[in-house]
C-alpha cells in the first residue's frame, strides 16, 4: 500500500468515526434524561472523539483523492471498525462477551436486527437508543452520508466511495453534485422518520418507544424496545398498520421519494416499484387467506398481521407482531419466499432486491424466446433501458454469490449440529440482513445460543450481505493487492 492510499483511508476513517462520536451523544443525552449512569459511555465517546481528531488534524490540509481501490479497502475496514466501536458501549453496560457485542453491533449497523439479548426490556434506555441509532445510521448507509460530507473534500473521491458501498446499484445524479443528492436523500430519510415517530406517538406509543421504532422502521432494521417486539402493541391495529406502511415505503428506492418531494411521481412508476408493490400485495393476500382459513381469527386480524409480517420480512426489517412460525407450513413457506425477495435497489432494505429478480426473470423469458426463434434479434429492457451483457453478468454473478454464501453458512451451521430449518433460515436471515428466521432463530427467539466463533462467522455473513459481496470478494483477488 502506497502512502497516498494510506492517507486517503486514514483521513476517511477519522472523519467517519469523528462523525459517529457526535451521534453517540444522543443516547448519552437519553441516559441523562432517564437518570442513568452514562459516565462510562461519555468517557468512551470522549476518547473516541479525541482519537479520531488526533488522527484527522495532521491530515486536515491533505486533499483526499479517493481512488476506487482505496474506497473498497476503506469500506471494508470501516464496517469492521463500526462493529468494534459499537460493541464497546454494550460491553460496558451489559454482561456479554466481545463476540456478542460485535455481533449485536454489526447486526445494528447492517440493519439486520438479530439480537443476542434475551431480556431487552432490562437494558438501560441509553443502550436501547444506541441499538436503534445504529440501525438509523446504517440504514441508508453511513457511507452514503459520507458521499455528501466528503464531496466537500473531493467530488471524485465521494463517487468512488459510493460505488464501493453499493456495487451494482446506480445512483441517479438528480442534482449537479452528488453531494447535494446525498444530502437531499438524507433529508427525505429524516422526514419519513419524523412522520413515523409522530404517528406512533399519537397512536399510543411513548415518545421513547416511538423514536426507537421510527429509527428501526425507516432503516428497515428491526431492533425493538420490547421483548416480544411489535407484538407488545398487537392489540393496536393503528400502530401495526402505520408500521406496515412505513416499512413498505422504506423498501422503495429513496430516489423515488426524493422525486416526489420535487413534485415528480415518475419514480413510483418504475418497473421495479410496480413489481415490488405487486409481490407485496400478492404475498399479503395469500398469507391472509391461509391464516383466515386455518384459524379462528377474524379476517381483519388475519389481514393486519399477514400484511405486517410480509412487509417485515420482505423489506428485511424483522419486526414481529406475533409468532408467525406457529401459523402452519403453508404460511411458513410463503414467509420464507418473501424473505428471499428483498426491497428495491436504493432503499434501506436488504435481501436479493426486486430489480435483480425482474432482470433474471426477463432473461429466462428471453432465453426461451431464443430457443423458439433462434434467428430473432432480442434484447432485455428495464424501464425502457437496455440491459447490457455486462449488467446481466454482474447480476448473475451476484445471484451465484448470494446462493453460494447461503449454502456455505447453512452448511457450516448444520455441520455444527443445528437442525436444517435453523441452519438454512439463519443463513438467509444473516446474508439477507433480515434478522429472525425459523426454528431456534424464530421471531420469538434470539441468537445468544450460538458460540463465539459462530457469531463471528454470522457477523461476516451480515457484512457480506450489506456490501453485496463484490466489495468483499474483490479483496481475495491477487490483482487487487498488486495495485497497492
């Protein structure tokens, strides 16, 4: 690694951690309000601020020229560092191991929402808010926020950084500078969070619970302040439907929301959004029908919880309004399929992403037409744009890596002695950043029983899923390291 790359990476990391130390003041303030002992957290945050400042100051006049290879390495280092930094406050205030803390922190920042805590309600309130804040910062991507911040230093570097964070996704340049687009997206993100929080507060949640669940909902994270998640408010349909709607909205490309704020609704007319809405409605309908016909619950109750559950797993939020694992094999099959779909590209949702499914589905149709009409000249189109072989190759490679990673993680867990359903659903839940799965990792369970080694491997799976494979896999290329 040359000196230029080292300076780029160190300056970027110092700025990210400096920024994080300011946001960590929010749970510290919450601790003061609720008269909790926050001094250890305060000293840690102060040390974090001083260390990042000492790292930054010698390079403050250095003009960062972030190259794509620098950005790729920086992104990987940042996500590991986030896991460590987020784990330390958890270690200070709860009786857990470092592997537990790292797992919980990675789960927070990657918006997976899987937890190692059995009694969440026993946690200090400032720790509960910290967990939700991790979601909120990681939801739209702490790196995308960096795009807005660091383009002040170097616009080229900020674009390189975005490409490293979201390989295969396209950031439409709606404004002359990508920084302006990033800032506006965060503005939309904040507005949706505020609206969700206000509605939840009016519908019966306390201010603290409303803030935490708004953070978790808009980020499609899933951490709750209650042991039984949203089932705590299961008797309040307004809260469940509000959360369902905001989970659904958060699974849509945020550029579509940004366009609407500018008076343009064309973003919602994109093929991916139409497919996303159609799949959600279809799965919700069949799950409602299945539960209504196989239980004594009313149609309204079935529709409320079915729609909530599909929105939760499809957007990879991971909230639970009840133990859906008890709904029968038909319901479990529908929910498992919804877990594999994911949200839109450019949303806070994880998973496979609807756009990739649409392209792969169209490609199957194209290949069938070629078999029937070998001489026909055919092409793939999405929203009127031709899908090139390069794009199709990237998507096909992603699909292979997605399946391969799930096989590897589930195979590892099965070899460790866990049952098939636990192994497969835990793998899908980690790689897809979903959170809950089935069996021992079901919606009313947690991940505490896994060993420290298991948790490190599952943490790596979460990071792989969050960075969508290529950004991590490229590190194993000899050609990549030859360039340093």
